[in-house]
C-alpha cells in the first residue's frame, strides 16, 4: 500500500485483501470492484469491521466507479 494508506479488516476477519477463489469446476463467478473518491481521509480504527468501514466510505464519498469481472477455476484433473 502507498505510504499513509491503511488496509481495512475484511470479511475474513483480517486486514488486507483476501482475493477471489471460486470453487473449482463452478461456472465463472462475477466480482464487482468499486473505487470511491473521498471528501476527507477516513478515521476508522484498525480493528473496524468491514461493515463500519463501508458505512464510513459511503458517508464520505464524492463519487464512485465500478467494474465487474468474471473469474472461474477449471476442475482439478
């Protein structure tokens, strides 16, 4: 992360990025990525939940952009 940036706690209960990992052999899953332009630097504690962080982001957002991508994993041989 850039200097001064903070990784929020994700739904896995740890700070950082958990990545995508759909089950092998499933049809590709759709993932939506969203970035926000914020009015101010967020002041959330390091142990804040993903829900609280999302709430703070949405309340401080000037605008946002999203894109979706599909990803699947081939069945194991």
